C-alpha cells in the first residue's frame, strides 16, 4: 500500500471519528460548561501523549524561528477553534454544526492557492462546489430542534471555527516538512491544556461528574484528539492541503449518520439524496490531484516528510 493510499484511508477514518465528535461534544456541553469540557479533553489527551512519548518525541528537526509557526498552529487549533465550536453547540444542533464544515474545503483551497501556491484543478473546484450544494440541500431539509435556541448564531460561530481550521491546516502543511505528525498533534494538545485551564477554572464545577460523562470526555481526549488529529496530520504530510480538506465534505454526512444512531434523529429522502451528492462531490474532487509544491510563501527549506 502506497503512502498516498494510506493517506486517503487515514482521512476517511479521521472524518468518521470527527463526525462522531460533534455528537459527543454536544452531549458533554449539556452537562459541563464548554470551557470545562475542552480543558478536560485536552488534559486527557496530554496525559495520553505523555504515556506514549517515545512514539512522537524522536526525529524532531527544529529550525530557528519555527516556534512562531508552532505557536500559531496551536493558537488556531485547538485554542480558537474549540472556543468557537463549543460556543456554537450551545446554540445549534450537532447536525447543523457539522453541515457548516462544508465551507472548509473551499476556504482551505483559496488559502492554499494564495499562501502555498498549490494548483487547484477544475475537478477539485467542481467537486467541492457539488459537495457544498449537497450539504446545503441537507441543511435546507433539516428541522430545528429544541436544542437549537439560536441556530443562526450557532452556525456563524461554527463558521468562525472553520476559519480557524483554515489557518491550522495551512500551518500544519508547512510544518510537516520538518516535524512528525504525532509531534505536532502532541504540541497542540499541550498548548490547548494550558490555554483552557484558566478558562475552565472561572466556571463553577459540579460536585461530581458521572462515569458516562468521563467516558465521553475520554473518547474526545483520546480517540478524537490523538486519533483523528494524528490521522489528519499524517495525511497532510503526504498529500496537498487542498486534497486533504476536500474530505471534510464528508463530515456532515458522518455527523448525520451518528446523530441518527445515537440521538435517534431521523433523515428524510431528500437528505439521503443529498448525502449521495456529497459523496459524488468528494469523489470528483479527488479525480486528479495536482503536483504539490511544499514551499510556502514564507520560505522553508524543501525536505521530505518525516514518516511517523
């Protein structure tokens, strides 16, 4: 199996995990304050990374000035990203929040073209637009539930989370030329733990936290933070940022699927047809992948990606 095929499989699995994370996060923020949920998620992820330190610590080739890109990466995600997303899920449903992620591929494609000089083929643009149309089709036929008191505000906050994800994706693409994907994932988790600690401490804590809530937090901290981010960062080390971001069109599909199973939400025929359109758009966007220049607008020595 070639590295490119492994990257595509890693992305597919990462999208499935991230799709389920909207459900888990929606459940958790209904019990704890959003900042407490994110802090505990980051803390659990950090402890996990400390336990597997030999897997990600070696092979780091630090270059002068990289601290600002590493810090910027973590500032975009998890810091700003999770601030916006946790707030968004207080006002909108998990399904609608997942649908807003359809804007990410187009935003990343524009950013990659501008900053990384990546070439965008007509298949990619066409596939992205078809997938976005499918997501809007799903959104148009979705129903507002009691758990979405202000979906317009919630969806706007989710859009701001996607803007943060664009900055994160472009910086990770730059950094994977010299750093292992797991190292970058560990770095963002440690910084996120420090960032969210004071925010979590400003909120009143419950007297006790149920085991079911801890299980949800454990899933977010270990499976999502370590698994999904690790897989996504690995894919970015092998294929272009634009191609990688194209897979996020599958997030609304996975989110609706898990919401149907875990939250007993239902989907009508129109939504099922829209899901098929999303898959078609992703397949078209992957039809032809242009050669990837790894040199960003901010000059970086050209190196081969380090295998995790």
